[in-house]
C-alpha cells in the first residue's frame, strides 16, 4: 500500500440486472491530488463513485478509505464519517432557505430550543473564509447564480471536514469565469489542505487544465491511469472510445448566402409570465451556423420555442425563408422550411414508448411514400426507411422495432437528428445537440451538423457547451437576461472574454 494512498478499489465489480457496470476495477487514489475520472456514458465512472460514496454496494471486491475497509454497511453517512463527501451534478439545495440554512441543514446551532441564527451565520462565514469560497450567509439560494449555488453545495460538503471531495460534472452549467474560479478553489484546497478532489467530467480541456492524474474507463473497465502532464486530449479520447477521435475543424470555406431565418425585436414571456425575451434580433444566412451563448435560463428555451411556434410572442416577428411565420402553428412553420431539434429529447423530441422506426417516421406519416391516402401506413416502407437511417446515422439498436426509450442517450439523440435532418429543410434550429451524449456520438453529431452547414443550410445552434459553440459556429451571439449582449465572428473572441458578455459584464466593459 502506498503510504500517500487515501482511496483504494481492489477488484471491484458492480452487477445490475443485464449490465456489468464495473468490471474488476483496481485503482489507487492519492492524498493531495486532483484525480479526473473520464469515460463515455455508461462507462461506469459514476457507478464507481457511487460505490465510494456508499450510495451503492459492490457485487464483488473491496473498497478502502484511509486504509480502512468500508464493509457491508457502507452508506453516505458512513462515507462522510470516513472523510468522503460528494457534490452531485444536480444540486440538492432548498431554494427558499438561506445559504446558512442550506449549509448547516441537519446540523443547525441551537440556543436553548431555538435556532441560533447568529451562530449559523458566524459558522458559515468561518467556513467561507477557511476554504476561500465567498458566499453571503443571509442570501436566499433561489436568488443566487448557478456558480454561487455550487459554492454553497461545496461548502455544505466540506462542512463535515472532508478529506476526499467528489465533484460530478461540476462545470456543466458554469461560465468560463465561474469555471476558472472553481478551479482556483480546487487547487487551493488540494494544495493548502492536502485534500483529494475526484472530478467526474467529459470536458477534456478541463481535465488537462486542472487534474494531476486521469483514469479512463470504457465499458465498465478501468483501461488506463495516466499522468496528465504526460498525455493529451487526443490520447484520452481515443482510450475512451477505443479508436482515434479527431475533433478538427470540418467546415469548408464558403460565402454565406441570403438570410433564411430572421428574428426581429422578439419579446416573449416565460412560464411564470415574466419577461424572457426583451427585443431579440438575429439573422441566420444560408450556409452558416450562428451559435447562441448564454448561461441557462437567460431566454434560450423561450427563443427556440417562439421560433418553432410552441410559445407565443408578445411582439416582434419571425421570418422563415422570406415568409412571416410569427404566431403560426408548429406544423405550418415546419412546412415552411424549419427542422427542430429540441433541448429535451425525452419530453419533446421523441416518444420513448414508440419504436425506433415510428420515431424516425414522425412528421412523414401522412406522406404518400409511407401511407395510403394518409390513412393506412405502409409498414414495409417504414421499416426500410428506418433501417436506412439507422445505418446512415450509426444508430446502434437491436432492431428498428425496439422501443426508442431502450436506447442509450447518444443513440436516442441520433434518432432525433436523423429524423430532422432527413426533412432536408433550408433552416435548422438545433438545441443542446450533444447534452448527455458521449464523446464518440458527439464527434458523429458534430460531423452531421457541419455537413448540413456545408450543404447550404442555415443553422441556429443553441448550446450550453462553449467548446461545442466555438468549434461549430461561424458567428457567436451572447444572450443575457433575454437580450443580445454581443455578436462576434468566429475566431475574434476567446472563451474567457465571451463569459463577460454571457453574464452582463459587457455593461461594465462598455462603460470603461
């Protein structure tokens, strides 16, 4: 045993019905390091960390924390007693509580039989100072930015005096500035407190930026542990998928054509009847990709829904292929030339209970190629169509009659993309195309988006992934509080600078 070892997995396997999630994993994690754990969806990385945190129990093998075997009764409470805390990707905070109430939940200081608010505020200020995580104890959590909510979650985890902190996709919804601030905090607590941080992530630039070592998982196995300083993004990606993965620029050089999608002074409300879009104007030309950058919740969802006819506009207009489609029903807008990949494939993009073939057919079921007089479906034609698309778009399925909901996330997304791209419309509205999708499927989806752009399609790309936006977009637009705050040609601005425009910082920049 390495005397600097803090966590050890010995021949650990986790079997679920029909799935071997972890397969004979042996791994040593050291005190005072940032250890990144990467792998495609379903590779077993989250399962492995859930075993460490006590949320699941291994089928075979043993876990050790600080040299002590965890045992059959290992649980999150036991993990925390042994010095392991975890911050989940989806925060577990009470929105109506203050920062102090959330951090000390279940461990509130008492004054007699009453809650001692002054002591709670004092304790949180001490924690904030100790770990360099600035928060205001009296703020209500619902009023905080995503980055500040994450700080609250981290302080809540550190309150127990953790030696090991597991962070699950911690930068998924952060701006570049918030990500950089988080990395400064991680490095501080590792270097100054001699803590260990385990980072579950799919963002390889961040792995290279912050980690000391990286463990790569594939199909439940730990395939390799690498020193970050002695590897590259390309090597890590290749180990993740078992083949070379190349994320080069696939765009051809071409002059953009005439405007195909024009949004003018668009205003709309959100689901709470509050202003969501405040005079948005965007033009997308044939043969270009316009990327919309913004922290989630700043009007991106409402913008897409207004364009697709799924949300009414208060004022302004949407023009598609020269025709005003403002307020028109979705079917009419699609017929005018729009294909739409929604941000939530499960609730809006597909019917998980229907077959792959039926999902690939949606929108074409009344056409003469697939029905008789729009009443009787041609099953053989539908099956041939589905098999062709499954092959062309690399949809991995046991058969096109399989329920779409049984596919992996990446293959579900390929179903939606195959269906929408095959309409061959002049305008594409693409929202979060690779959310929850592994690196191999991401590479394929990006290739298809670029292919459509190179064929002359006008594409509006809305994504929370800045790497994706920078890789694919010809122009970038920043959206903050329902307003356009900046517009930039590809290559004219870096990710750090664009973060200011994503958070309203442009006002300060312009004022200088």
